[in-house]
C-alpha cells in the first residue's frame, strides 16, 4: 500500500513547487509529507523554497508601494507637458 505513496526526490521537488502555487492535490501533499520523513534534503529544499518565495513577495510588495510614492503629481505632469510644448514649438 505504501509503495503507491513512495516518490523520488525529483517528484518531491515538483510537488513542492506545485504546492507553493496551490496546484498540488491532496494525494500529492500526502506523498510529499511521507517523503519528508526519510529525506532531509527535500525537506530543506522546501524550507528554502518557501523562504525565497516570502522574501520575493515582500520585496515585490515593497517595490509596488515605493513606485506609488515615486509617481509624479498631476501638477508636475502638467508642468512637464508645458515644458515639452515650449521646446517643440
């Protein structure tokens, strides 16, 4: 019975990646957890992968917030448009 749940490290990393995006099935998650019982490396891979994802999301969120504050105001845009019109006339 447990032979059906035994997976290779390649399969485990694939399931790990799918799981992070919410695409892993319940059976795949069970297989992954059983694989973790015997494989420290895949457990560590999953831990690092999760950490990298959190760091990336935090950085992306920070960048989006920073871009919002770096946008030109309506008045600044209008002044710039007038400057361009003067130069092109």
